[in-house]
C-alpha cells in the first residue's frame, strides 16, 4: 500500500509502532520493521548507553533487509543532548520527537540526514512542527496511553483539524488497534497510523507479562487521564490510580501529586509488573485487545481487517 | 443509501440530528427529516405543553411527505411521566431515550407502536439497552457536547466495542460533523450517525445567534468536560467554566458545584445568549464548523463529503 507515509519512510505498510517507555526495545522495533511497518525504539526509558545498544541490536536484526527503523525521543528527557548526539552519530534513519518544542533539534537531526516526525496533540502544534521543518506529523488523541495533551482533543476531532492545517505526511495515533481503526483515521485525512497499545501488548514488547496480561482483561472504562496538574497521563485504574484520583478530588496541589507519584512508577508497573503500586500506562483501546500475539500476526491481522473494511466500503451504494 | 438504520427509521440517509436542549425545536427536526434524515425534537428543555406544540408543528411541516421524525427524552427529566404520556398519545414515530435506565419506558413506548433507540456511552450500557428491548442503540463518545458518560470513552474506541456486543442498528455520535466522520465511524461498525453540534449550529437551530456565532470561532481545545462530581458536561471555556474549573481544582464538593451551577444555566447561555454566565454546551467538533448554514445545505454537504471519501477509499490499492 502506497501513501505519503510509506514513501517518506520507505516502508510497505503505513503502520508505525509507538516508541513506548518500557515496551519498545529492539525486539519490538525490529519485528515491526521486519513485517513491513516502521518500528520505533522508545528512548524515553533508556539511559544513553542502553539506547546505543538497542540501536545496534535493531540494526543487526534487520541486517540485509534494507528495512528502516526509528527512535522516539521525548524532548523533556534529562539527558536529551547525549541522546541527540547518539542519534546523529548512529545515523538512525528516522527520529520521532515528542513532548517538547520541535524547533530545538529538528534542524540538527535533519542536517545529519535523519527523517524527523514530531508528535502533537493539536492542530496548533502541528503548525509549529511544520514551521520547525519536520518531515511528518503524528497527531495523537486523548484516548492514547501515557503522556497526553492538556486540551483533551480526541482522535476523531483531531485528525481532520490537523489535516486542514498541513500537507505534511500525517500519522494518526490514539485509539487505533485494528485495520478498521486505520481506515477510520485515514478517511479523516491521515496517511497512516501509529499504534502504541496494540504493540505494547505484543509478544515482542518488553513490558512485564503481568502488565500485558492485566491489559488483556481490563474493560472499556478502566483507563483514565489523570495527574493533570503535573502532565496528563492515561493509566489503568489500579491502587496507585485510586490514590491519585482521591488526592485530585480533594484538590491536591501539584507538589503533593509530584510527591505521591515519586520516581520510577512507570518502570515499577510496566517493566517490573507491580500492578498495585506501578503507573500502568496504556491506551483506552486496550479493552479491545484480548490476546498477546507475535508482531507478525498482528501486522497480518491489521492488513486483513483493513482489506475487509475497504471491501465493505466498496460495496456501499451512495 | 440503505443501512439497518435507514430501514429501521424509514429514512433515505442514515443521519439523525440530536435532540439537543435549546437547539432542537420543530424547525430543526422538520428540516432534517425533510432533507431525508431523521430530525429529533429535544424534549429536555421543554415543558410538556411545549413539547406537544412542537410535535404538532413538526407534523404540520412534514405533512404529505410521509417522512418520520422523533423526540429525544432524557429519562431523568422531572416531568418524565407526562412526557411519556404525550409521546404515546401523539404516537410519535420514533423516540430516543437517554441518561437513564432504558428498562423503565421502552416496553410502554414499544407497545404503542413507537420505534425506540437508547443513547449509551459504553458497551456495557449498550447490552443493557438491548436487554430492555430497544430497536437501536446510539453510542456517544467523550467528545460530544453536553451531558456525557463518566468513563470518558471516545467515539474511536467506543464504536468497535459496542459493535462487538450488539447486532442492533447502531448510530455513532460524538465528534462527527462531516461525511468523512460518517465514513470513519461506519468503518468502525456503525450503521449511521447522530450529529448534535453540526445541527446545533444550523440556521434552523433555535439556539441564540450569539451562541451559534461564538461556536464558529472557538478553537480545538475550547470545550472541556467538567462538573464530574455532579454529572459530566462538555461546555465552552467561558467565564462560567473558569469558575467551575477553579472550584474543581481546589477540590470543591458536589454541593458547592451544584450551588455554583444554580438553575437554568444552559438556557441562559444557549437560548438567551449570555456568553459569560451561561453554560455553553457544545461538542469538541465545533472547531471544525465555521459557518451557520441551512439544514438542506448541511445534509447535501455531508452526502457529498461521504461520496468523495468513499471514492478515495475505492481507489486504494491494498
């Protein structure tokens, strides 16, 4: 399938796996790229040396295939300068930046020959990303897991508005886990999709099995966006969430919430499998995923679902 | 266009206009039905006598056309018994119930020969509605204006999950204002759509001109879901909203919020055009609507957009 996204990244099918903390290591990134999509390594939960190692392993896994891969970098990352240095030294083919000002590093990355996409949660920031010179935009809605925009714009309302302000290749993200979701967002104007939750819950994801298994049992309302006085995060309603919600309901300050959050909560939950005390970041669409499958099967299913949905639309008489 | 929704309601095009407080009088309902959709009168902001008058006027406007129409009734309405009596006496063709237990009145309405749909915000409630014997389900996402579900499930994640639990004719609602939005939600499993915001901002809507004009200028993040300790409502971020947000941030109780809300806030804002003190209920998708057009044009545009989007999908090579 050819779209502006497949052409830009030189991939076969316009599906990117999100660079998710504690999930998106080299195994996941390489598997998605090997299957014809674009796999991203998530630098947000890696020390710079760890990232370099994952880049090397992804390269090794894809050796001889000519397939590209990418790295997602949250721009508020403390060791951001070191990370940017590694990405440039390693000449990583694609970098997705998120959670910060795209004007900061886009030019440096691009002059090193790297293709750059930036993740936004509004059309306003899509414009800023375009002005900063990015090659593509990822528009991520309120339903997405983990860190999220303050304006709570959903994928359904976000995509047409981002499409209206930019001609850049556009990836839709948030609430998409199937070929039908792909068709839906592409009908709204996207050229492809970034799926996080779908791949966080794959066999190749480095998340803890207990976390993955819990995600395949949660119901449709079992994630919520919270910590809005800090930086909004979507997580599962577990014991830790309930403490946060209780504190927020009584008007807890940002200070108090920061203390309650403490350090390494997401690692404890997602990577170490502490389902009570951890911060269990996952998207709302998790409730549609009931099995942990290998990436190759997931990619095949998405393509089949898309083909079936397109076939149905072709039969409409209007 | 034929779908389970057009067949159930005996309409030409699977678009229903929501029964919105202070917007959906007989003019709007009759115009949508006359244009081949299903127009709903919004009983939520009407005294029983007013409703009877609007039903009579809608009937008169549609006389000789054979077109149906409907009434939306919030089940928590104080004079609900009187309203149900009127709907049955008048043999209104279609009733949409919302915001309450569908088991309460579905059987009475259905034995009077009325087609009944129920509005839900989760798959769990879709199941309950089906068990109560409704003929159709409206699944409305977090991005919708006005009263909304507690679980904050977006349209993108809600529709496939409701589709998975019921074979009933399914209408998608929340964040849909165009033919592209229609295709998106129908690709996810809906058989048609209910649009609220799109028709609240039509010439035939009975909302105040000042309210309508404001809505055509607001940006993508200018509505928020709030009053969650009472019943969650999406409204524009005006002075009144800021008072609510400030109270909520410091942990105001339900009591305090109820007092702050007071009475007739939505009437003051939407119907009387008090843009500072009123409760300005509208959907997130308002930021995509920049013109107040007549219903006939809106319906034509939606059909054209849908046709164009379908044509594009037909050209995909996958």
